[in-house]
C-alpha cells in the first residue's frame, strides 16, 4: 500500500472510531488516549492527522454530516414537505451526527456545509419563512431527543402543520 493510501486509511480509522464513540458513549466521552487505544495507534499519530485533536476530528465529522444531509435533501428538493421529512429522518437515523452538527455545546466552527443545506431551501422560502420552518422542525427534533419523544403520528402531523402554516403565510 502506498504512503498516501496508508495515511488516508489511518485518518479514516480515526474518524470512524470517533464516530463510533460518539454514537455509543456520546461526544463528551471522546478523548485522544481512548481513541488511540481503539485503533491501535499512539496519541501522537492521531495528532499528526488532526493537529487540533478532538476539535478538528469533530469539525471533520460535522462537515461530513452536512455533506450527507445535503445529499439526502437534494433528492427531495422539488417537494418542500418531503425535504423537511428527510431532514427529520436524518436527525433520527444519524442522531449522533445531528447532535454534533447542531448541538448547543458542540462548537464546530468552519462547517460551511451548513450553508449548502440552507441553499437547498432558500429557493423555496423567503428567508423569514426558512428560519420559521427550520426553527420549528429543529425545535421539534430537540424536544423529541431530550424527552422520550412524542408519538410518531403526532410528530408527522406537527411537521405537516408547520409546512402548511408557513406555506400559507409565504407570498
């Protein structure tokens, strides 16, 4: 295996192990020593690939999350209601990534891919309507993640109501 391929594999191992930790134990459990033990490398090896350590690993995972979300949303771009449902489904199918991308305690500067997600909605809504929808959907997701969740039928009804309400008020 060439050096570039080996280095890329190491970087990918680091990211996948970090993601696994985030999914199983939460992002606060991620630290360089445990991560090094998981992948069989020393902490300095991790810092060679991610000089800022945990922060740069989290930034890269968040960036990848935005890319993944954008790809899924792009498939539903012709139907705003379907876009919000896709957004909702992403939040639950990739819960750890979603929390990393949008969590209050997760400071991932430089995640410009979030602007690309906004761009998919910007042609469908005015800026105010976009933020109204996003706030309502994001808030509903947060409520469900913090508590034990609302019944699925209720969530779907609320999502539909959000979309219809914004649609009625948008010129």
